[in-house]
């Protein structure tokens, strides 16, 4: 786990502890909250065509960053609660996906691994 990650998770946990929110931050509620925040991020783009999406990406950058941060905070807190090293989990998943999606079969394709 990187030093930056450890500093950030400590900052998140201190924020939660200072507010006595640990009583509410269990795995079930953290994952529900993560999904609610992801839905708020998704809502920014709902019903927008390609041109409107480009405009939203420009005009609502700060709002998008805040929603991304909310998603990341809940994910990091969830991982911390369960003792998951997020960086290690991502690294393992990239390796696994590399096997499922070999470059020679999937480059430029949006097909699922079982359709390649």
C-alpha cells in the first residue's frame, strides 16, 4: 500500500471518527452509499446526447469531481473495513482481465470475453 493511500485513508477514518459515524459505516451501508453516490454521478449524464455530455464535462467539472470523490471515499472506507488492499486488488484484476481479454483477440472490440 502506498504512503499516499495510507495518508488518505487515515484522513478519511479520522473524519468519520470525529463525527462518530463508525456506528453507521458498516459494509452493507458503505456499499449502499457507494452505489447511491455512483448513481448521483450517473445522474449528471442522464438524458444527455453526445454534444450535451461534452458541455457537461466542461460546465460541471467541479460537481463531477465531488461525486467521483464521494464514490472513491466510500470505496476506500469499504476496503479498509474489510482489510482489502485496493491497489493490490486492482493489480490482480488487471492481470486476470489480461488473460480474459488478450490483446490479439480483443483489440478494438467491445465484445465480452465469452464472445471473442
